[in-house]
C-alpha cells in the first residue's frame, strides 16, 4: 500500500459516511407548486357516480419508518396498507400489495444495504396481503386485476399470490423500478408474464375532478385512475366510486396526511415539481369536494361508521404498538 493512500473500499465507505454526515441536518425541500383548479371537471354540483356492488376492503401489512435524513423530524412509524375492491362484474381488484412475507422474517435486512439504512420496516407472520385476504374470506386466486400505485418494495409485497391477475402500472414505472438501491425489489414482480402487464398511458387522458389526466379503467366509471408521476415516474392513484361516495386511493401521491398539509415534498420524490402539483390538485379536490375520503399511501382516514361499503379490517393494526417496532 502506498503510504498516505486510503484503500479504495475504505475510501468509498468514508465517502458514504461523509455524505450521510453532511445530510444529517435535514433541509426541507419546499415546493409551493401551481394553484389547483377552482372547479370540478366532469362532475355536476358534486353529483359523483355511485356504482352499486362496489366494496372496499382495507388491510394493514406492517409498519415503516423513514429515516430523518429523508423526511426530517419527527419520523414516526407509519402503516403499510393494501386494498381490495369487490367489483360486481370484475371480481376482486387489488390496489397495492403492501409488505411481503420476507419482511416478517428479516425486517429491513431483506432490503438492499443502502435502503435498509434509510428505511426501517416491520411485519409479522401471516400478515402479508394474501394471508389477510384468506382470513377475511377473499380468495387471492379470484383477483383479476392488481393496480400498483408504484413499485417500491412496500407496495408490491406478496404479488406472486395473484397468478390469475393482470397488473396495471403507469407508463414509465416498470422501466425505472429495476434498482434495489432506490427502494425497489424487482424479485416481487420479475416473474410476471410480459403479456400480463397493462401499462396506462396518460398522455392522451382526460381531465376529471381536479386531475389533469385520468383514465376510466373498465369504462364503467367504477375506478378512475389518476396520473401522478412525482413520487416515482409512473405513479398513479385511483378514484373509486363506491355506493356511499367517492374515495381516493392515493398511493404515495399522498404519503400521509402530514405530508399533504406541508409544502415540504421531502427527499422522497423523483420529481419535486410534479409531486407538488399533484399534492395541490388533491388539496383542491378536498376543498371543492370534502365528501371525498382520501386513503394515503401510509396513513388511515377516519372512516364513518355508517359506511358499510368500506371495511377496515383489524383497525388496531394501524397503530405501531401492534407491531414489533423499536
């Protein structure tokens, strides 16, 4: 070894440590974004479509804690929900799959070494979505469609149980979901037959509500997909026209309610400007249509007891004390 020269591997580690130290003082990434529309498109005086026979099931598959390096303080444990929609003619529709069974066994050790520095994640045996569905009397083999809001590890776990389904993603999501260093786990989805993918192209999509680009998934107004693209390149959400009123399954277009209320898009978005624009559109939606119930990617709204078209399974599982958190 040449005197005074640090070996390459040690130099790389030193560089990483210096980088982490430099980032340890979190600096908010404030993006105000454009003003949202001042009216609803395609909805007359709040007269939302109501599709009889639709029912939403809400499950929690575990808990995540994002490092303060990315989101500042506080950085609490937050749920990793998954959703199943009973459709009167289309069978079971899954929206996001939550955490996979490997998290129950290995926690964040199952993730890439860089990812595990930035994320803590916990689950328990038989708490993955397929297991929770079976316990609730919902057969994963009856799922005909799996909608992925995006492809981060905490939204695609357990995908391999849905062998009879087509998988719906936004344009550009698959192409950007190959690196485990960026929070993706390709092993959950690489088995899927290329013919089973349905890629939603929002380029020629229509405006709806306060969103600039939307697609009616089945052409029956039951589920309208909305373009995201801020958190990840191909992210999306879904407006579900339940009999009791509309809900927005936001994925990480809204990470949690604290995020929605702040102009800090934090260090967890691929496109800060687009993330802020979509955030503002959702703020505008809630201002113009407060009857819309928003389910963020890592939070739970207060569901009215009268809503028989929404079933929150094991509500106590949405608090950290239900899980083996630090």
